[in-house]
C-alpha cells in the first residue's frame, strides 16, 4: 500500500489555496474522478447576474457562477458536459445565504 497522496489533475499547491483565501475568503474544491477544480464564493453581483441569466435556462445560472468564480483546476470540469452538469448540480452549495428574523419592535 502506498502512503503518498494521489495528485489530481488540476491540483494546486496549498500555498496557492492560501493566497486565494487571503484574496477571496472561502475557497471550495470540487473533485470528481481524477480531476479537481477550485471556486470562490460568488459576490452579490455575480449571483444577480446569474439569476438573470438563469431565468429561462437553469444551466445558465450555474454556468455564470462558474465562469465568474472559477479560480483554477482541470478545465475538463468546465468544458466537458458530463463534468459540467455534475458541477452545476453542486453550484448552489457555494452560494451562502444567511436568513435572520424580522421582529416588530
């Protein structure tokens, strides 16, 4: 049994991830098969743009977020339909929404 870690196609060094975190905050890795890609959390502007783009086509929402939040990794995750459609199903997991309560005072 090997004790070395498997390197995924598109994998970046931990130092790169730390640089992205300093610049963008939360960073997400998406891995499938032997591939990995990295995304940042979308801004309000990106979510707004994606919402408009996705009104008639749900994949356009995911595609817009992906284009604007992609930091690096294996390009097949963005360009090959079988990988893109899987990633599109997970894109809502990086759109964080916190809802509080409104109370009449």
